[in-house]
C-alpha cells in the first residue's frame, strides 16, 4: 500500500512553518539551537521571544558572524541543561 504524503505547512517563501515558542515551552524546552548553512552553530536562551512567535519566523533575522550569510535553521534545544549533550554557545579562554 503506498504511503500518503503528509502536507507540511510552509511560509510564502517555501520554508517549513515550525512550532511556536509557546509550543516549545509547553514541552519544557527553554532554549534554541541556531545553525548556519556554513556549519557554525550557537545555543541561545529563548526567553527573549514571545509565545506567539514561530521558530521559523526568526530564522531570516540571523546573520552568521563567521561567513556573513543571512538566514539560519532554528530548532528547540532539547538537551539544554545537560552539559554532556548541549552545544556551548560561547567558551571563555584562559589567559
């Protein structure tokens, strides 16, 4: 039996429509991971964005400080709080 193709809602520019920050917070997730297309990434606290905003709404706002590319992939940081699994956004160097 053939599998039915599931329709994924999208923005006008074709990007997938992602969950809201309220949806994410209801799962107990308090941070996001932001991935640039060049491979750089950072973990951010999500408290700065209101509940009604979708993760996909903020993706075009990011500019990579490494390559200068605009746009990113934003995902919930399910591993935040687990130092073995979480991505470190900024490491301090010892002098």
